């Protein structure tokens, strides 16, 4: 059994949606048709991301350079991760984004000890992204949920940190949730332990105050 601090990436670790920034910069305008289908519930977030990335023709180096120039990490991230490591919490980034940009941003921040679970992007003739469950099964939806469920089945105690609609099902399985934006709106009144946050300093303050108590009662 482990204590896991599970972090979403886009709009959580960073202030903006990096996936969307890539599409806005490198994909033709037709990617917005897929976005509309996603918002209408006709595509999962994984299907939307895969179809939109298929439209991108820029090489990896150009995409990564753009991402590095525009990434804005949320205040307190490194301090939160340091607290987690010093207090025997595993930091796990679980994102429906792509390793293509998540890895360089986390590497630049020196967060090499954080586990990373995201879509695997490769470019052959065109860009492709695939999402795999913890058991190695390729998924078309429910990527974050598959990890949340695996943590629960392993008996891990999870504090989930996220913001969006794609976090709701996964966060609902966690004993403790730190939420903002859509996730906060959806879980207030529906989850027993939801804490609002704007910076990771907010998350760290609650952990410093309450985490020992969670461990004492087994979550």
C-alpha cells in the first residue's frame, strides 16, 4: 500500500491547456470540429486528442520548443513534490495529454522522480497517440479512470488533484480530492473530502495539516 499524490497535468500542473495550445499553433482549423464533437459527448477526450493530433505535421523539436516557451507551471509545484518525497508519498502524473510535452516540462522542473502516465505520442508518417491502461490494454476512453481504479485495487491511498470534466470519474474513486474549476463544481456535495485550491501551496498546507490523520485511520 502506498500514499499517492495523483496530479492531472493540463490546467493543473500548468496553468493552461497545453494540448490545446499545440492544436491552436500547429493543427489546421478543422481540429475544432473534433473539439465540438467532444463537447457534445460524441468523442471521448482520448479520441478527440488522437484525431486532432493526427492533423499536426510539425516535428517533435518544433512542438517541444513551443511548449517550453509557453508552459506556466502552477505556483508551489516543486515544493509540493519535495514535501511528497520527504513524507513518503508517491507523486504520479496521470494525464490524457501526451508524453510529447509532459516529459520535457517535468524534466525542466527537475521532477524526474514523478511517475508519468499519459498518451504515448509517436511520429511516423503522421503523429499518433495511444493510451494504455496499467495492464497494457489500449483504451479509447477512461484512461485516468483506469489508473484511479488500479490504485484503489492495490489498496493505495490517493489524494487526487485536478480541474476538469475528464477528472470527475477518476477523482470520485479517491478518498481525498483537491479540485478547482469544473471538477470542484461537480464534486462539491457529491464527495466527502473535497478541498478547493488555486496554488499547490494550498494543497501542501492541507497535507501538512491532515495527512497524518488520514494515515492513522487508514484513509
